């Protein structure tokens, strides 16, 4: 298949990055790629669906990975996966016997191994320069579910209207399931049995980089997990802190031990992000060196510094996030630094094992099996946003009262960067506006 044909199918199918910000998948496809990486690392603690799904659908996913590689003219494809997932690795190695240009690269179970900048270095030895993107080093990265969604769009003519996610934590039966796009946290929690805490908090995505939601929060194309924790849990409290108080705490308690910087994964790859210097500048109200603040733009927001590294329990990531927000508001973007990065020679010794991280942040007891079910839960009503991706939102093309079927296009992709949106259930359009379409089941 030619690359332009593949891009058109993927855009029309509404395929976007299923694990991050939702970057439209067709926009990554280029003949500049030398390596295509399948990211099956699942960066965050407690998340399980991608390794489970790759084991279950190894043939289809590896086949599509090689077809994408061939369409781009890349030399090889690499499957990045944690070395602990031995059954999935074995399944992939069996399948790739038929694909000589695909290899499996097991990596250590450390955090944040799923960060594409980290994974690219681990699997290829190439360093993405600060402010750069993977294609600068002739690499393209897709996650497991995204690649399967490309497979469905190409081989089954089926667009994206479901989302694979884990439902874990304080639930009776932790599970990994498919949910219709536009369903709610309440819908997926029902599938996991009753809640096992009286005052639940709902984390959307991973515990380190996710955000708090509620029972009415929508499941979108980028929702990887719903994690239920008690409201008094350490990780929940870290998400609701007052940033002004955190700045005052930095002024009174930061001892400049450098642990936040020494354990920073991006810093270890030579990126100019130094959390301890930002904390020092905040503590002393010192703006004499603006590079300290500008370099905050290179932070990946993995949260390791404030949830694991800092012995004082301070919040470097949150302080940095405020500066990053200010830079964006001022129109200041992180410039690409062309000088070669100096990778820390002690980098291997500074990696943080996921097992230790889970213990530190109080998640170890929640790391229990979450069996995968290859079926889509049934819901009576969905609210489908037109903007579930980077780029312009889709344009609504249905009206109130229209009857729609599952997989039918209800949002037209924009001419520029964006993706199409499709109905996730059979039913009647109850309401539309510029931002969403509400569908009520006809069953």
C-alpha cells in the first residue's frame, strides 16, 4: 500500500494516538522514517491493557506494524516491551518469524520507560534532542492499541469508536475492557462490580500523570484507565494541592539536595531540565537567570521528582507545570537545541524500578490481575466530543432525530490536522452542538 493511501484511510477512520494527547496517526506517516517503534511498555503503574491485548492480537498487530513500516520505507520495526511480560514477548517472537524486519526489544521495568523519548533511546540508541520530535531522528512511534486501530481501518474498514482501558483500584473485580467512546466512568465502573471504598476518587489515566475525574467523566479515544482510590490516598492528595502553598513550602524546606535532578529521566539523557534550580529560584524569588525558567519547557511532567525523588515531599513537577503554562500563554515555545546531548554515564544506576515506585506511592496492593475481556460493554447513552485529538475539532454532520449506526461517521475531519469522529452505538441523535453529539440507544 502506498503511503498516501494509508494516510487517507487512517484519517478517515479517526485513528489517533490511543495513549497520550491523541495526535492524529496519519500525520506521523512519512517517508523520512527509518525505524517504526511499537510502544507496548505501558509507562504508568497499574496499567495492563496493552500488553494483554498484544498477547491476544499479536498476529494482527505485528502484521500491521510491518505494513506501516513498508509503506513508509523504513528499514526496521521494533516492538518495545518490558522484560517482565514474558508471555507477550513469546507471542510476538513467534509471530515475527514471518517478518524478518521486525524485532522485539525487551526493556527494564523502570519508570517512565513508556515516554517515547526514553523508549527511543532504549531501543535504538538515538537521542531526541531537547525540543525535538522523534522524526528528527528518523523514528516514528505508535502504541499497541493505535496500531490495532490502524489494522481495523485498513483490513476491516472499521473506524475507531471503542476504547481499551483498565478499571482498577478500589473495585470488586479489576478488569480490562472495551468501552464505547462517549460512555462514562459510571458505565465502566459497573462492569468492575461494586466500589470497595466509601469515598472514591477517580483518576483518569495513570496515577503519575493522570487527572482527577468523576462518575460523569467521558471515556474518549485517549482514556487508558480509570483508577479508583480513596479520597485520602497519597496520590489523590498530590493531585489537589494548592500551588501557592507548594511554592511557600519550596521556600522553607528545599535543601537543594539535587535528588529531583539526579533522578530526572530527561536530564539523564542530556536535556537541560534541572528541577532543583527551578526550586531554588522559586525559594529565593530569583529571576536573574531566565534560562532556568525557559528550560522548564523541556520537562515531560512524568512526576517522578515530586512523587518519588524529593525527600521533603515537595512538588517540583507542579511548580514547573505552572511555569510551562506561563510560557505557553506568552507564546514562548521550547526551542530545539541542536548541540549533541551528553547522556549521563551513570544513567542505568539512576533508573527507578516500577516495583519500588508502586511501594513508595502506596499503589503496590492495587497491582492485582485485571483480566482482559474482548467485548464491548453495552451502554444506553453516549456523549461523543468532536475534539478528542490534537488539531481542529471535527465538524458535526448529523442532526437531532437522525438514526445512526455504530461506526457511522458523525463528525467530518477538518482539512488540516484532525480526525473524523464516529458513532459508538446504534441509536437516535438526541442532541448536537458544535462540541458534541449525544446518542441514545435504540435497543
